[in-house]
C-alpha cells in the first residue's frame, strides 16, 4: 500500500480548499502555496516515475475494497509518465502565471488551478471507468473556470461553446458507460478487459456500440475531426497560460484511448477486432490535415497555435491508431513533445500579445516589441518544436510516427499526410514569425517610430514569466538530447501497455487469488479477505 | 377489497394526471400551467402513498414528503417570477 | 375488525380517488383561471388526505404498528396549499387584472399586488 | 436566559413532534433526541422569526382546528358538486373585500389560509397597508354574507387566540 | 415496461437534441437539462428494471441492482454543477455581449481582449 | 578528434559569438574563427588515414528503437566536403568581419553561421540517414535565419521564407525516401545501406524512394524546376551568399547524390531523372545568368547552372563522370566563392551591384579586378585555370553520352562563357564612370585576402592539378564510386578530342553572344516568361487564402452546426459499430406494463416534446421541464430507486430556481430564427438520435447480463463491510466514496467558478450595463408577501429537521448527505424567497466559501484518517454505541464523509444563488431591511414602509 500514488490527487485536493478557506484575499500566500504544492507534485511524480520504471504495476485500493468492487488507482509506467508531464507542465505554467500577474486578473485562479491538477492526475491514475468519468468532470469544470478567468465578452461566449460541447461529450460518456455496464456488469477497467474477452456472442453488437461511443467521447477530449470544433475558439480565447495548461487536456483524451483500446478493447478482441483503429485512423489523418491547414490559414497568433494543437493531436492519434508497440512508443514520445511544444507556443504568444498593445495577436505588422530579439528567438524555438523541425523533439517524434506507420495498410496516406502537413505548418509558422518579428522592423523603418510604446510601462517586470517559458521550451531540448533513456522508458511502457496481463493481474489479484466462488457466496468471510492489508 | 380500491384509486389519480397534462398542454396562460403542474405534484404524492400501501412498504414515504416540499417551493418560485422577475430579491 | 378496517380503507381510498379526479377535472372544466384555482386547492388536499388516512389505518391494522408520519405530509400540505393558491391568484391578478376590476380595499391604499410598495413607487416615479 | 436557550418553546414542541412523526414511532430515545434537535434548530433559525406572537386560549385553538377541519370537508363536497354538476354559465363568482381587525401577521396568515381551504373562497391579495384581504368567491349569491361569515366564524376566534 | 422506459428515454433524448441544436443559449441549456434526465434514466436502466425491489436491506431480498443507482446519483450531482455553471456562463455572456446567440459568427476571429 | 566532436564543435561554438561580442568585434570574429579552425584541424588530423583508405567512425546510441543513432563516419567524400565547409567557412568568417557594418549585430550573425556550419558538417559526416535528415533540416532552418538576417528588408523576409518552404519541402520528401530506404535495407546506417545496392534496386519501392530523395537533393541544390528560390536568397548578406549559396549548402544536394550514388545510380530512372534535370538546369541557369544585371543574381544563376552541370555528371552514372563531378565540385567551390566575395567587395565599395551602373573598375580597384577576372575566367572554362579542366572532362563525358546531350552541354558552356565575360567586361573593363554611387577603391587586405587565397588555388589547381588535388580527387571519387577507380587523368591537354572542339565552340560562341548582348537583353526583357517568384508567391498566397477560407468556413463559430455534426457522428459511428457485430435478440422476461406506468410515459413523452416545441416561451418551457423532472422522479420510485427519486426531485427544483434567476436578466422569449427546412433537419437529427438511444437501451433491457454484476458484492458486503443497509448510500460513501469525493469537488468548483464569474461580470462592461438595467415586464407590488413570510417561519425549522433526519438515516434507508444538503439548501432558499436575499443573508453567520472548503476538507480528512490506521484512503470504520436512554445507534466514519458532502452541497448551492443575487443587486434592486413588505403589526395605522438601502451599504457576500 503506497499512499504516494494518491498524492497527485489528494495534495491539490487539500491545497485548493485551503486556499479558498484561509487565503482567498491574499494573493501572495496563494502563490506561495500553489507553487509549493505544484513543485511538490513534480517531486512526487518524479518518485512515482522512478517507482514505475521497475515495471511493477502498483495498485491502490481506495476504501480498502478490492477491485473490481471498489475503485483502484493504478500506477504503471504510462500513468506515472502522464502524471509527471502534467505536473511538470503545471509548474511552468504556474510560474508563468505568477510572473505575468494573470492570477490577479480574476478570482480563485490558484484554487481552480489546483483542482484542475487534481482532476487531470486523477484521470491518469484511476483504474475504474466510471471514476474516469468523474475525474473528467473535475478537470473539465475546473477548466471552465480557468478558461473564463478574467472574463470578457468574447471569452465568455467562447466559454459557453466550450462548456456546451463538453457537456455533450460528458453525456455521451454516460451513455457509453451505461452500455458497457449493461453488457458486462462491471466498471473496473481491468475487469472490463477480462469480461469483454469472454462476452457472449449475441452481445457483441451492443458492446461494439458501447466501445464506439466511448471512443467518440475520448475523441472529443482529444479534439479529433469532426468533433474537434470546440477547440479553436476555446484555446484562442482562453487566457494564454491557461491554454498552455490545456495542452495536456487533449492528451487526457489521447491517454484514455491508449489505455482503453490497448487493454479493454485490444485489436485481438473477438467482438470488436480492429474496429476502433479502422475508425480512428482516417479521423486522425483528417485531424492532422485540418489542424495544419488551419495553422496556415489563421489570422491571429493564438488561433494559429490552437490549430497547431489540433494538427499535433492528429499526428499523435495516427500513432495511437496503429495500435502496435512501435506506434505506441511514437505516440508517447510525440505526446510528451507536443504537450510542451503547444504550451511553450501559448506562453510565447502571451508574451507577444502582452507587448503588442492594440495589435494583440493579430498577424499583421506592428512596430517591434520590447525585447523583440529574445521573444522572437523563443517563438522560433517553440515553432520549430511544434512543426517538427530538428533539432527539437518534434522532428524525432514525427520520425518515430512515420517509422511506426511503415507496415500499416494506409502507410502511403499517413506518410503523405504527415509530410505534407509538416510543410504547410512550416510555411504557416514562418509566415507568422516573419510578420510578427521581422516585418515589425519594416514598420519602424517606414514610420520612423521606435519600439511599441505600450511595452515600456505596461508590461510587468516578468523575468519569472520569461524563465518559465524558457523552462518549458528547454524540455523539448531535453527530450531530444535525452532521447536514449526516454525512448528506452517508452519502449518498456509500450510493452507494458500491449501486454496488459500484468496490469490486469495486479488489479484483480484479490479476486483471482480467492477461490473462484468467492463472489457468489462471499457472505461474511469475504470482508476479512477483501479488507486484509 | 382493498386491492380493488387501490386499483380504482390508481386509475383515478392516473386519469387525474392525464387531465393535468391536458390542461398543461392546452391552457392559455402560464399561470394555469403552473397550477396544473402543482396539481400534478399533489396527485403524484397521492400516487406515491398509494403505491406504498399497495407494495406494503414505507420506503417511499420520504419521497412523497419531499415531493410536497419541493412542489411548494417550485410553485412559489414560478409565481414569484411572474410577479417580480427576481425570485429571491 | 379487519373487515371493517378494509371497508374503511377502501372507502377512504375511493373517496380520495374521487376527489383527486374531481379536482383535476375541475381544472379542465372551470371557465376562467380564478375559478379554476378553487378546484385543486380544495379537492386535491382532501384527495391526498384520504389516501394518507387510509395509509395510517392500513399500517395500524395490517402492519401492526402505529404509523403517523403521514400526518407530516398532511401538515405540510395544509400549510402550503393556501400559500400556493394565494401566489397563483396574485400572479393572475398581476398579469390580467387592473384595479378597476377589483373591489375597493376600503382603505386609502390599493391592493398590495396592484399598488406596489411605497419604495417601489418612489423608484418608478424617480425613473419617470 | 431561558428565552435565549428556548427562543420558541412552542416551536421546540412542534419540532419534537415532527421528529417523532419522521421517526414514525414513539420511544424515549426518540423523544430525547427530538427535544435536542427541537432546541438546537430554533437556536439557528431564531433570527428568521423575530417578534414571535404569544398564544393564549388553548381551548379556542382546539375549537378553531375542529371547525376548520369540518369546513374543509364540507368545502370539498361543495366544490366537487359545483365542478361536476353546475354549468359554467351558472357560476356566479365574485370578488369580496374582507376588512381585517387582526394585526398579527401570523394570525392574518392563518385566517387567509383558512379562507382558502374552506368553501368556495380563495384569498387572493391583501391591501397595501395589510388591513384588508381580497377574496375570490367561486360561486355565491351573496358576497356580503360570505364576508360576514369569514369575520364571525374565523377572525373572531383567531382574535381571541392571538390578540 | 422496458418499452415504456425506452420510449421515454428516446423521446427525452430527441427533444433534448432538438433543443441543443437551437440558436439561443437558453434553449441549449434546456436541452442539456433534458438530456441529463435522459442519460440518468439510461444509466439507471443499464442495471435492468425491477419493481418494488429497492436495494435497502431492511426489506427482504431480492433487490434491484444498486450500483447504477449510485452512479446516477453521482451523475445527477455532477450534471447539476455543470448546469449551474453553464447557466451562469450563458447569463454572463449575454450581459457582456448583449446577445444570447450561441453561434459566434460575427466575432469569430476576435482575440481575447483584455 | 572524434567525428562527433567535430560535428558538435560549431554547435557548441555558436554560443561563443554572443558572449564574445561584448569583448569587441575582433574578439568575436576570432572566437568564431577559432572554433572553425579547431574543427578543421580535427578533421585534417584524420586526413592521412582517410587517404590510406580507412573509414573513421564514431557511434553513439540515441534512439535505438527507431534506428536513429548518432553514428558518424568519415571517408573521402566526407573529407572533401567537410574540408570545404570548414575551410571556406574560415575564409568567410574572416571576410565577414570586414564586410558587416557597425549596425549589424555581428554576434547573431556568427552564431547563425556556426549553427549552419555545424549542420553542414553533420550532413557530410553522418553515418545514419535519419541523423543526416536532422542536419539536413537544420541547414534549412539556419539558412532561414541567415537569409532573413537583414530583418528590415522585405526581400530578405520573403527570400528566407521561400528558401525555407522549398528546401523544407524537399527535406520532408526526403524523409519519406530515407524511411523507405531504411525499410528496404533494415537499417538506417549509411554504411549498411551503401552495401545493399541490389536489394534496393530490386525493391518495388526503389522508384518512390529515389524520387523522394531526389526531391530533397534537387530543391536543396536549386535544380530545375526548384531553381527559383536561390536568386531570392541572395538578399542575404554577401558572406552568406558566398558560403551557403555557392560553396556549401546548395552542394548538400550534390553531396547526397554522390553519397547515394553507389546504390541509387546505374538505373534508367536515375539516368533519365538526374541527367536530364542536370542538363536542363545547366542550360537554363546559364541563359538566365546572362540577362541578370544584379551581380549576385548573375552569380546565383551561374551557380544554378554549375550545380546542374555537376548533377548531370552524377546522372550519367559512369565512374568517370563521377570523378569529373567531384573535380568540378572542388573547382566550382574555389572560383565561385571568390566571385561572390568579389561581388561583395564591389557592392561594399561602389554601393551598388547593378552591372548597368558599373564598368571601368579595373582602374580604381586593380586588386579586385585581378581576383575577379581570374575567377571569372575559370568559371568560363578558360585554360589554364581549374574550371577549364573540369569543363573539358564534362564535355567529353557529355559527348560520349549522346549527340543531343553533347549539343546542349556545349550550349550551356557557351552561355557560361558569355556571362563570365560579361562579368569581366561590364564591371571592370570599359571606361571609368563618374556616376558610381560611391567612390570605389580596393578594400583593405583583410577583405581581399580570402578571395585572393581562393584565386591562388584556382590558378594552382589549373597548373598543377595532380599535386594540388590529385589525391583528394582520387580519395573522394573512390568514396563516391564505392569501388575501383576508373582511368582518368587530370591535365590541361587531353589531345584533340570532341571536347576540345566543343570548348572552342563555346568560347567563340560566348564572345559572339556577349557582343550581341545589348539586343538580346532587350529581346529577353521583352519576351514573356514565367517569373518563378511571382508564381511561387501567388501559389503560397493562394494556398494561404484557401486555407483561411476553408478553415474559417468550417470553424465559423456556428456551434449549432458543431453540435449537429457531433450528434450525427455519434449516431453514424454507433450504428456502424452495431451492424458490424453479432446481435442476438434479448430473451429476458419483461415487466408488465401497468396503466399508471403508461400514463407516466405519456406524460414524459408529451412534456418533453412540448418542451422542445414551445421552447420559445422560455418560462413555459421551464414549467414543462418540471413536469419531466417530476415524472422521472415518480418513475424512479416505481422502479425501486427511492434515493434517485429524492435526489432528482430536489436537484430539479434547485436547477429550476437557478434558471429562473438567470432568466430574469435574459430575454423571456426566443425569436424564431431557423428556417423550416433547418428545423426539419434538426428534427430528423434529433429523431435519429432519440431512436438510437431508445433502441440501445431497449436492446440492453431485454437481455440478461452475461456476467454476475460486481454489485452482488456490494449487496453482500453493505451491512457486514460497510455497516449500512441502504446499499446505494454505502456504495456512495464507502465502496465508491472516491467517486463521491470527486463529485463534491465538482460541485465546489462549480460554485467557485460562478463566484469568480460574477466578480468578473460586476467589474466589467456587464456591471455597467446592469446599472442601467430596467425590468422587461412590469413588476407587481409586495415583494415579500406576509403569508409566505409567516409560513416560512414555521416551515424552515421543519425543513431543517427533515434535512437532519434524511442525513442521519441515509446510511440505512434512502437519504444521505447529498439529499440532506439539498433539503437544507431548499429550506434556506424558501427563506430567501420569503424575505429577500439581503434580509436573510444578514442573519446568516457562516460564509459559503468556508462551508465549501470545510466540506471538501472534511471529506478528504476523513479519508486520510484511514492512513493512521494504516489503511488506504477512504477506508471506513463503524461501530455501534449506546447512550441511555437512546437505542443503540451506529457511528461510521462514512458519516463524517457524508458531513463533508452535506456542507459542500449547501455551500455550493447557496454561493451560486448568492452570486446571482449580487447581479440582481447591481441591477438596481434594493435590499430589504424588514422580513415582510407589509407588516400590519408594526405601525399603529398603516403598514410599515420598508426603506430602500443602497446596494453598497449592505454586506457583500464572500
Ligand atoms: Na375557502
Ligand atoms: Na470507505
């Protein structure tokens, strides 16, 4: 029993109410506690990552009830990895937020931020399908609050769209869960896997419906075409640091697909076969195209970044939809990469918008901003990462995806898509960067003006914000430089995912160790067994 | 004998519900519809108690109690809205 | 004894069913909203009341326990029904009646719903 | 002091009874726990009930309740009759003003409620100074008689109870 | 009985979808409320139907499946929280922008203005 | 020095210029030069071994799962290119030190230059094609930065973007090619690939791989039809042009063709694609070069032409041609770099590069004249310079290949002579002019040293080819061919060969052409011809517009369509999934349809359809929603779910109240906006959605569960393990207490979000708008009617009592913290409705924020409490106690958890309503100071007159 597994959930769940209770009028205290908690989460998740790297699957039985009857948290390589990137990203974002004073532009930022972390970490750690729904809701409702942080007409209207679309998604989630429970009588993911493998033949069609609806739910979270529509307006209108944090949100969907469709509905399931991969792949390809075309067509910086998020999700989902260990390695690497790439871009976008005054993020020429060179460098670095040019991790990620897709039936389509859309994205990002940072000099030259005056006094002293941005950018360098140990870890992770027997055994040990009929006539004996330490 | 009475009473309240529905669907003003809704709640309470008798259980009692409380509050809220717009000014 | 109780219960049930039905029928049948208001506020209270008393007797005789929590609901309904009717009437008056349609209060002020409070009036005048 | 602990003794009693009703049995434990709650809850809710009226004349209370209960039964029959057998065109509904002698809000509320629960009348509004009730009659030939009956049958008794 | 439940869920869902596809936020919120009713009943029904077998052990066995009920309770609460937020958000959007249209065609590309 | 270090040095060194620039421009240039020199020395240390035929290697694992490893190797080809890159790089660094103006940020320039250098060295040293790709793309990137170095010039920006787009495209295509190649061979290591010629050429994927790789090479080396980007990249500072666009980057494509030559060449496809492309490029480039007035443009197209020249040779696929290609690579690097630097000097001194404004400079700039002329003569292929030799050998090879090839090759050479002579004649010869934009004179030694050195090489190689480069050519050619060297000889005089005549024809023809240049130029200018840049720009612009159009069309904010698509997607995908699987009809016995159930269903059906049909009357639609809620609660009771019924009905009323509070400020009706066809469409979508869901649940309901549900365990263990008889509640607070924990947090967050939103609204434009808000329908008098106030006084304590009751019994009978919380909240709401928010709030001691926080904390701490019992989070404990005179009662930690639920629910509901009430207050509503508006007992005659209190004086809710 390793209570540390619970820490990524319970720590923010304690800090957030504490902030509401004791320090809701004191921003400084909030900052201290929020940062300290997030830093602690980074350390905790590093320890968890290290623990998971042994290959052992650790199970935490909440309420001391054995799976599948109670809810369990499961720490395997994948969940440890996801928790780690979440908290690392969060640390960067919270520092940025403090540095840029975003947290003082509205109420309850830090409390909502901690709840958001709680929701995301919880979703990654849970081993129960319905609990996944609950934590989806936790992270969503916190994200609603963060998205509309500081208000404003356009943001609120975009917020309405965001909430409504996700409510529709959550509703579908429940329909899917109802169907799955109705067909299998269980909610535990490992138990679902076991039961689905033994499903009566006549129930297969309905199970397929359940699986498909669930896939759509996750696809909504991941922003897969044609149900990605919530994303551009949301990300483009959310406060930029919040959008940066949201970079992990689409990954929650991707994670869920990876988890569910390698363990619960693996391609060798009699009932479902390759159904999900067959549907996912074309959608992923379309997503990549829509996203990268959007990058080229966007009129504002944040919208461009939002579309690049969609495009990267498409590439990620292509890798996932392969449902092979190679594909999963590629997917995981690209997932980590694209999270930080998108976050970095959003933070840079905020730096830019903050300094451009009335021009904001419009991709039209304006006088150069304060610190043009530095911010341009940050932008180009982030953009290089996002479009997948070397030496940052995006290029390696795309290579991994391409290489993994080699044996897929749609190989030509996949390769063409990824390669052509990369070009489109390169052209789009280059255009944006050149307009924002280079054309600015032309404006000065023509107008004879100096740099944007607005910068001088209004832009806060934000060394911390710059540092945070730099920190997030440097993760892409590290991902690239440390590719050897990282891909090694991911290789093991993929192996663990594609052979879920260890996971299932670890979760269901109580049932499998007990006599076969323990469930039927458990009577009074079972608690002794079930609740033993 | 009780069973028959229960059956008839069920039918009466069921019919009453349908009449309420009819009123709800055809009434001209909103006030009439709120009244129909309130009557519906009362009839539902009767049905619940009746169900308790017919099933021989008291487990549904709290539901009818809550129906009574909630029906009242929502009707008042609807009326306050019609009167003042703001229900908790 | 049991037989008597059965008859009593059955009768109460039938009475309540009858009044419940009549109340809802009146809702449909009566000509205008104010008259319709009379039907359910009265008939249905007795309708529910009958069932509640029947339930109490039923438990006392067949459940062999003294059940009186039904009184709780009765209490509640008797407390709330007049308020509901009052509010519905006020709402109807507000939307459909003018002071001319109503009798005089016999005081130097009008009816509360029609008149509004002094503060309210002052504010309206201030705006105008 | 006692007033502090028991701001509304009658309410405490009522709540204890409510508790017993909820528990649906009478036991010593139940009474004790009900009393505890009956003391605690008014302590919390007391601020919401300022200017609590004092009740006198207990027999009159009982009498009043019985009268009203009887009238309710009668009301139901009469209204049922009206609904079922009287043609709508024959209905003679009317508005009547009932001037009030009562001053206590609680008493006025009970009167208004009684009016609504009894034959063919609904309390619809109150004068802006609280000195008259607007009552709607479902079907009456003589509105003044209705008004007089209300005043003599109910208001008189309430005045004895409350004021 | 099963058919009645299915019809109810189906009609609720259909009405809800129609409302969700409307242009004004209020209608969409209504639709969301309706569809949450539908999905709650759906989830509840996934444990199959039973009459008068509440899962309260004071009554004699058998019992209906208690688990979907617990799930629905959680879902109801969550849906309530969500509805509260979306109502408030819709109101806020209306007060800020003067329109309660859910489509944002006019100012689609507008950046967040601070 | 390890190869990896040689490749890494420039990258590491790229940090230096930025630091050293603080120590001055010389220090900066010195530091940069040292880095390059160090790498060059490291490289040359390996030279003897390479010449001996050894292959130097360095290997590091990087991403073994992908086969992408940091493997380097050095053979003759690598040595030549690395030498060129570092050697010329050194000269460029020297040259740039004097070329750059004071205002140019030199640190940045050198940093970019070193990045580029590192990337180039990486390309030529890579022993892993994926690694090579990385360096390949890096050159595109760093050249993007270098071309765009002068940020204020639009040509620089556009040129940089075009270069990036074109070479980036090629690089991406090459990724595909390399991946195919690696797939065929089973390794991405070049040394392995190079040994698998047969496997590669036999593979069906050979042609796609070839085309993709060549795309990369051609774009990089500016081969037709991708030649157009190169001249526009000339907007870069001259050192960049000299380095990237003559000596190194553009040769990366050639390098790769040479590198892959052993495995890719020798096929018809190779010959036709590569040789033809090279030939066309050579001729076309030369023709265009003749008509360019900008010196750098002339040189740029000349470069294009010479690259075509080399490409063609590689395309011939014969070993001798390969040797010639290698030789010309060396020669071209020397004379072209010198020429670029010359052009730079002229630009620097005369302040123009326009040939039409130049002429007669031999008098003013004698040193430059000598350097430039010698280099140009070599470019023209005039003996005894090195350019002559390789051109002769090329013509020889062309003549052997075919008549047509020979003719075109001669034509190319002819134009080459023409523009070379033009360079000399129109810049240096002729009369001195008096209208130069500046006063030109020879620059200082520092600036002409580098080109002078190169021209010295031009002459020396021409005179003593074998001494100078014999070994280098042999070693390199050996590496390219990957086998036995053919017979060849590097010398000026090969005897009377076809090439000699072709050469003579070219020189004579070139002279003639130059004489008639004036007329030809006019004809050229007059002739319509496609302008590549315009086409490219138009194309990119078109793509951008198309991308914007299609993106904005699809993402126009039309939420209604988004949701429609979502619904259709779900239905279509769900249906498709269904039809693909085996479906057996359910055999479960169904429950009888009772009349009351039928009535309930009718009510739900009618009410829900009516809600949709009448939704434009918003208030009415709420009433109809209530009917649904009521009937569903009734249904829950009927179907054995009392807890659900309780929760549903109480949640519903709170929801309705929230909606009513919001509706107060919203329009009361919805206009009819959709067309009938649109409504019909939506009805169809809604209909199939409803059918799908209804069908799905019917199918589930009519079949038995194929397994034992896990809830059997819950029923078994509820009492012994959870200590409660209400299994639903035990599941909520114990078996699945963690779900409930999440659920109350959702509720708490909802309240916080609503509060934060209200704050934002009140401080924004909405707050101002609210101040001027007037009700949209007349308000009745009597805000707080006496009857309701009095009734509430009795009912609120009773309702609180009911709440306590429901809370306490929850564990064993229907009820629990959540429902209790709602009941209490409803009781408070009743009070708020009766006497107004302000009056009630003033009597309310607990802050709702605090309540929510304590609720969540109570639940969490209860769960954590189990840790001290060394049990997992949320492990419950319970026991039975007895305090006389009460009966035995149970206490469970789960109840403490339920207290948390209770507090959160009350706090959240009330905070949400309080927020809405604050909006109302801002809208000009007065706070009530009395519990009721009309209190006949308060005044002797007449009701009390409630006094309005301005909003700001009443206590704000936090
Ligand atoms: Na009456
Ligand atoms: Na527990």
